[in-house]
C-alpha cells in the first residue's frame, strides 16, 4: 500500500474512503466534492509531489446499482511513485465535479473526453464541449452502459444527418479559419505537404532548394 494513503487520511479524515492494491497499483477513493482540494494537496505537498497528471477517465460497471467512477492517474516524477485516485458519482445525482485544469493544463482535453463519452461535467473548465463527437450530437454518451451499440438513431437517420451536416455545425469559426489557412501557403509548400514531406522552414532570404 502506498504510504500516501495514510498521509491523506491524516490530512482529510473521513473525506478519504477505502483503499486497495490492484496489480501493484494503489487505488484510493475520495469524496467527489473534495476532488480538486485533495489533488491540489497531492500536487503541492513537498513530501507527495504528484506533479504529473497521467490520465483522467471514467468507468461504468454493468451493475446498475454501482456508481460511476471518475479516475485520476497521478505520478510523482521526482519520487517515481504512482497513485490512482477515484471518486464515486451516484447516477441519481448530478454527475458534476470541479475541474482540475487549474492544477494541470493537460486535464483540459482529458476532461472534455470524459464529458463527451460519459456525460460528467467539470465546474470551471475553460472550454467544456464535446471533443470526439460533434457539438450538435444528440444521441447521448457513447461509453455509458445504456448506450446501444448501433446508436439511438436508425442507420438511415444517421446517414441522412451526416449528408445534411455542414462544417459550421461541427466546428467553431476559429477552427474553420485555421483549416482554411492552408490555402494561404505558397503552392510549392502545399505540394510538399500533400506528398507528406516535412522539413525546416527556410530562414528569411535563404533559398530553399529542398
């Protein structure tokens, strides 16, 4: 058992739940309402120093009575230690926790994926929107156990919506403007990129013979 668990119990008392070891990995359950406070403590306490957020994900079990589990995989690069922190979210309550983007910028897209696939919301996330499915997607959350394998709409309806879709419905104006920027590149550079070539950008005034 990772000694961090006992340090957490001393610091947060009853807000720290059960802990176990699975496949050599220590897993500790924490109060969902204290997630950001606890993770901040794990990150900033010198003796702990969990400075690297490896992943944020979620798990839903087949048993409908079991809550969703929000999972944070942490690593201390200086100490070579790892810890898995879980928070259980009851399905009959709002699936909401505080965002940890203020602690680790890497949480931005990770939390968006959890939101997109499981429907868990993150308070104070700077840009909480779908990241894998398009923004106007209305069929639900694909990794939830109640989500049908073929989706909630018929194949014909899925095809109809796909053919009727426009880029503006799926992407922001900023994203579309970036995509359009390729046409502003010189013709020879576009040709090299289309062939899959990569190279250094030539210095100003230097002829590029490549």
